[in-house]
């Protein structure tokens, strides 16, 4: 068996490694750097910035921890250097892993010649093939990821309007930053740049920030960010951007029928991402896709052309690195006829703001919309011993549990089954993992309650919630 994989992000390269481990020959085609958006301009570089932000925040709190007469400088060029070093180190690691006799890594841009054949032309990176080559295989997995979207408004294409890629390489911390979009990416940068000393305004079109998250969580996180000095405007429809002088932009928006403006040195456009279908020549082979991405079967990631699969951001299902990786496993298993127990509907997600937020499973709002009877169990970080010792008590945890349906009504979930967990507070991205493990095993509240947590740990916030019945 031979597989072609297009794109070497976490969807593509992880699948290539697993396929090779199982003895399958792979042609992996990458037009940029291996590691994709995640490693080169997404998860990894932003999380190195998060660490810098955390260190600065700790220093600001220094007096609380007995540090006196503290003076320090902040050399932003070193932040960028560290970020680049981390990315290069990890990229080198991935390149090393891909140096496998069953994997042919082809550096170039792929497009379909026909449904079994891909033409690769020289790509944009310094390391690329010199002339076009064709490859054919029994199965093809598309994992070409996504690119930043923009708003169709005047001024959106002004030279200084940044995307999440460009802001990672700016030369200095701007005095002020306007972030258009209060989703995960927008909030992470807002939080990071606030810690870097920048005045930050976030403009979000929807009623709440983080539209796909639990409403309670979104509202409380917004308050926390506001307390940190980040101005968050919801229900703000951005209408135009103008350059007001060499060092500033004015962003105009309407909010509740009123015209408003924000002036900032830099503007970050963080209004979501769209599937990277360009240049794949999908129309010629009749591969079905919509504005959201390539249409796939939710369990197998198979497209309308049965031997072609699409995993990761390209199918627009869940634009997360681990979603890409696990969709790749599911696709490979389907190709090879291997059974697995992966439940892609239990997909954890995290926001690496300060404080962090994380979520897995159904939200209370989703349950209400679907008419599912649930009860919600809550606990607060301020009552968690470890959080108090750390001086990080802002946050809460909400566990959504299936309840007994009213007489005559029905629910697909057995009463007591844990359906979701949503939290914000220190290390939420780690804590959510336990809930994820339990929810993916379809655990009941009773089973959840039988798990012993180490004391004193932040994970006890979950224990407190599930014991608050
Ligand atoms: C700023 C930012 C922060 C993020 N933080 C997180 C986070 O903390 N956690 C998280 O889970 N997710 C995060 N994400 C999302 C995550 O990066 C993506 O979900 C993930 O990278 C998707 O993986 P993928 O394999 O589908 O695509 P990608 O990682 O985008 O990889 C696709 C690859 O395909 C290549 N390619 C495209 N077209 C072609 C072609 N025609 N021929 C050959 N190669 C091609 C591209 O060069 C790219 O390398 C973040 C994203 C951004 C932008």
C-alpha cells in the first residue's frame, strides 16, 4: 500500500509517522516548513510568548512574594529570538523523525492532476524540488490546513494590519493594539500583549467573547481580562480601518446603533481562519468542498471520492492541532481497516490567555438548545488550596451532567453521565484533560467521584465540582 499525504502539519506529519510505523509507504508533500501552522506560526510560537508573558506578570507581582527593589528591563528582541529558537528546535525534531526509509518527503506545492495523481511544483521555501514531479497512490490524505481570514471592509488590507503570522515577528511591542475578533487566537494575543505592557482593546462581533464556549465561562473570563486592563467590546461590528498617522490606525465600529472608534498603533485581524483549498485543483477532480472546507464523513474523514481523505483544518470541523492529528489516525485506520475507540466528538479545547480557559464536551447552552435535561455542578478556584498558595484564585469549574428527563420526555444520555466540563483559571488546559479522559470513556458522575486527586493540586477544583451535588 502507498499513501500520498499533502501537508506536513500536525494532521499530515503525524499521520505519515504512524503509517510508516505500520509499514506503509508514504509520500509526504510540504510546500513550506514541516510542522505546519501549529509548529511554525501557531500553537508553539504563541505558547513561547505566553511563557514570556507569565514571567513578566510574576515579576509585577514580585512584592507579594517578597521581592523588593526589583528593577528589570524587557528586551523584546530576545523574546523573538527565544521563540525562533524553540520553533527551530522542534522543527529539527520533526525533520529527524520524518527521516524514515518509508517516508519520502517532497518539498513542493501539490495539486491534483487526477483523482489518483498529484503534481508537485517547486514551493516557496529555500529547500524545494527543482522541477515538477508526479506521484500516484492508492489513497490520498489532504492536510493542507487553513489561512487567516480577513473582514471585507475598507482598510482591511492596509500594510500595517497584522495577521496572527505577522504579529509573531513584529520588531517592538506597540504602545497600543486593537484586536479585531474575540475568539481563541484574538484573546491569546490580547492577553500576551497586555502582559508585554501594551494597551489592548478587543472588538468582538458576537454577544460574548469565545462564541463556541460556555456562556458563563465567556462572561467571567471577559471580566477577568477587563480587570487586567484589557478593554473588551462585544456586539461591536467593525466597519472600516483608516491610517490616521504614520504610527496609528483608527478602527471604526458600530455598537448598539452607535458609531465608535478605537485608535491603536497596531491592529490585529483575528476573525477566524479558512480552509486552504487554493491551488489543489479540487474542482477538476470533482472533490466536494464548501466555504467551510472539504466535506468529510464525520467518523472516517473520507471525502466524496472514497480513496481521498481530508484531515485537520482543511475540513473546517475543529481547527485545533490535536483534532488534526486524531482525524489523521481515524483516516489511516479507515484506509487500513483498523478498528479504534476514538470519539472525535469529545475534543478538548483551550485558550492560553491569563487566566487560561478550557472546555470539553457539551456546554450547558448546547444542552438547553437540544432540550437535554442536565444539572451543572460548580466549584471555584478561590476555594482551592493550591490556587490560594499560588495567589491565582480567579476562576471556576463547571461540570455538566445528564439529569433525569421530565415525565414522558426522553434523553439519549443515561442520568448521571458526565457530558461536559468548562473551566477558566490557572492551568485549566491541563485540568481539562482528566475530564476529557472520563467523558470519552462515557463515565458517570459516580465513576468520576471515585477518582482520588492528589492534595494540594489544582485538579481538586474538578473534584470539588463533582462532589458538590
Ligand atoms: C496563532 C495560532 C495559535 C494557535 N494555537 C493553537 C493551540 O494552542 N492549540 C491548538 O490545538 N491549535 C492551535 N492553533 C491551530 C493549529 O495551529 C491548527 O489547528 C493546526 O496547525 C492544523 O493542523 P493541519 O495539519 O490541519 O494544518 P497546518 O498545520 O496548517 O499544516 C498544513 C500544511 O500544509 C502545507 N500546504 C498547504 N497547501 C499545500 C500544498 N498545496 N502542497 C503542499 N503543502 C501544502 C502548509 O505549508 C502547511 O505546512 C493555532 C493557530 C494559530 C494561527
